[in-house]
C-alpha cells in the first residue's frame, strides 16, 4: 500500500513517515510541505492513501483534497489537523475525505486505519 504525506511541519511528516514505515505492507512513496508539492507528488506517485494537513502557509489540504478527488482514481484521503472544528470536518467530508482526525488526540488512528486497509487488501 503506497502512502503520501502532506504537512507543513517537518516534525509531523517525519513522525508519520516513521510510524507508517513500521507497518508491514506500507511504502511511504513521498511527502511534501506545501499544497503545490503535495498535488505534484500525489499526481506523480499515485498513492493508495494520502494523509493531508488542512492549514499550510502556501495553500491548504482542502484544496488538495478537492483537486485529487476530481480525478477518477483518487486515493483514500485522511485529513489530519490541529483544527478539528465541525465546519472543517463538514467541508472535508463534503469534498470527499474518507477520514478526519485531530492531531492532538487521534494521531494513532492514521496508522490504525492504514493497518486495517492493508489487512483487508491481504485477505482479498
């Protein structure tokens, strides 16, 4: 399962990449710190899963989400944010996000979801 991470925090990107690299069957195919880099990287690497932050200095994860969901074979999208407000959750889900997690209390859910996806894929 190929995963791409977009977050403006180098610390968050490194932590996610490290955690996801420990999951058997997962390959982190790239990461980006801006919306533009994220769109390019996701288009190029065609991941199965994209983990997106909402707020970034140049662009935002919702714009990435809307752009990649316009294309037919879009990845599963996990929004991971420090801004877990109901209006963001609603906007993300309406735009096609598959999951929406709060960085402060639900960080581990990213790996939980991906582990379940890998297990489901393995059993067919």
